[in-house]
């Protein structure tokens, strides 16, 4: 109901906002309303007007005008954290005693005789073609540069987000699971089969029980914060300069928006994985981990991905029941429910070390291989060049002084790689260690790290003629490696390919190398 009246009243308000005459713009400047299960957005001229639907769910009550007004105000406050230039304020559609409607961009301009029909969030309009879900549909992927910028933006947002310790990590997860159960069961049998729905619900709840101690430890460590809450591809757009902007954060339920930061990230990763974008998901996962230092997030990521898929399943089911003639909506909801089940089927992690002279393509292979190792979103890549730069407090592309490459400095780099490899693998994540690995002691230690974590290990050695490796190094730009053709020559004089490692011709395409490694891993025993 609208204004505590009928659904027809709300439809009339939407029609009024959708009328070009309301805005004094040509018809072409007004787009068809965009509808979600809880809102309607009208795009007109250089503005976007967002109305809250008069609906009530277990997790979102918008049933009265007063609630909708309060939630509109809250939405502006919350989203100005990440998109201040786009959230202009709270306006509304008002009506005078003669029945004449008027659109206000600021409710402060309402006259005493005017009655508020519906509040609206007033936004600066952006080009919908720049939404990430639209870019994915158009291009079929996201560029590495975009993935990196987005991951760093999210990591910075999480770092600045207020910490919340009032409730345990288990309690917060339990609340989401209770909502998922209620909403999924409400869609049986209209959208979901009863058996499939119950199987997913029970499996997710059991996983949460197994991880209860981990969830609470993460909460005590400050990993629970006031996050975005709805961080998927449709809630990120690119500005003209390529800067990613996060918007449309949850404003209607503080408990849902307050979560483990890894759960917040999981929505974006799940969305990418649902669309088959494993490489992009893994790239964002790796950059976020490196930026936050949250190596333990892998322990809970499978559960969080499953929970996020279940959320998308029941949201889609709600829309499917609102639009029973659109079979595609229901089919997608069922696909999300299947995905929620699949995320709980953990795959055995493994530790892979990739060595070889500088310029042989270790990093290229590591990044290409990582999405296909272990459970989604794939392996964590530990690159010696990047770790060295961080230990020196330098940017990745900043050239380090000679003292950063002494034997003692290198020992510190490898000690961190092996410590983190052991910790990450023990948390259930696969690891790819990317370094020259020219010294036998370093090769032994990465294998020992895998063994202590109880994981399988594979060493991969890339081989390339010295002149080709030198040529590759000479043309590098914007890379973390400080290697030069002279360094490659010195490496070639003192490094011998290790026995027992898989030796591959690095002159072949990376796709073929990935297949070689994966085939070897398929035969590998723990």
C-alpha cells in the first residue's frame, strides 16, 4: 500500500514520476521504471528517483509511510559514505487539498497544505551502461585493471568501516540463516522443490555450526563491521575516469548490513562466479586479501558464498512470485539455490610452487592457474616480488635499493611466503607460491609448509632460453619485479632445475601450461 492506502495509489505515484511532463523533459529523457522486490527507480533527465515499495518481509518492513520516509533518509546517510556526489537528498511526491501533485527534490520545500504521498531518494543519474553487470554482459569479462581498482576500493571501505562487537559472529550468521530459511520455505512449492530447499538449508546451518568458533574469533578480532551489505555487480558503476563507485548499500536493516567483512565481499565474488567469471573473482579475492591481510578469510568463504547465493535465491523467488508469468526469474532463483549447495562441497586445497628464472612467466602462470585450484574463489597467490616491496613499505612498481636484495632480506621474504602458505593452506585455501626458488633450502621449506598444513604439494619449474627470458625482462613496464637482463644472466649461471619438480617449456602458451599443471594435479596424491 502507498501512503497507508492501496497498491493502486503507489502505482499512480510511479506513473506520475514516469511522466515526462512531471519533469519538463522530452519523453526520450525518461526511462522505463526499474523494479526490484523492494523498490522502484524512475530515471528522468539528470535525476534518478527511488521509491520504496509498500511491502513487508521478515527482514524489511516498508509497510507504512512513516517507515518508508525513515528508510529513505537512512539510505542517503548510509550511501554518502561511498557515493556522496550521487545521493542528493530526500524528496517526495506531495499533493495539495485540490488533488494537485508536485514533485519535490527536498522535503523541506513542502507547503503546510501539502500532504506527502510518497518519499523518494533523489539521486544524480549516472549512465546505466556503466553498471558492472551491464559491462559484463557487453564485454563478457572485467579487465584486470578494473578488478584491481574495485578490490582496492572495497578493501579501503572495509578498513574504514566502523567495527561492531555487540554480538557474536555466530549470532549474526544465525540471523541471516533464519531469514534464508523463512524466505526460501515461503517459495515452496511456487518456485523451489521442497526437498532441494530443505537440503540446502540444513547443509548451510550445519556448516555454520562447524565454523562457530572461527566466526566468533573473527568477530572478536574486529572483522565484523558496518559494511555495504548488498555488494554485487548491479550495485557498482564506473565513473568516466574508470573509478568504481559502490552504491545502494543496505539501509533498511542494520543487523543485515553489519557483518563479517568477508561476508560482504562474498556477495561480489558469488555474483562473479555465478556468471562464470572465475578469473575475475580470483583476482579480486587475491587483491582484497593482500590489501586487508585477512589470510583467515578462506576458512569461512565457502559458507559465506553459500549464504549469499541463498540470499539471491530467495530474493529472486520473491520477484518470481510477484511476476508469475516470467519463468526466467524463477529459473534463475533455482540456479542460485543450486549454487548455494555447490559452494558447500569443499575441494581439497593444495600448495603449488612455481619457480624459474626471472622472465619465464611465473606470475602469468600463477594468476592463470589460481582460479582453478581448491574451492571457489580459488587459490591465494603469494608473489615474492610483491611481498618484498611490502616489507620495504614501497609501492609495487617502485624500484628498491640493492640492500633489499641481500641474502638476509631474501630470507625474510621467503620466511613470510612459507609462513603464510602454511596458514592459508591450513584454513582450507589452495596456495600458489610465485618466486625464483633458486635455492634448495627455499624449495624444501615451501614443501614443508604444505606438509605441515596437511596438504599436497607440487613444484613447477619453468624453463626458457636465457636470451628469451632477458628479452622479456627488458620490455617489462609497471611490474613489481626489479629484475634486469644482467640479473637473469647471473641467475642462469648459478641455478639448476630442481629434481622432482614438474619441468615445463615456458615458451608455450599459458593456456597449455595451465592444462599441463592441472593434469599433473589430477594424478597427485596427498
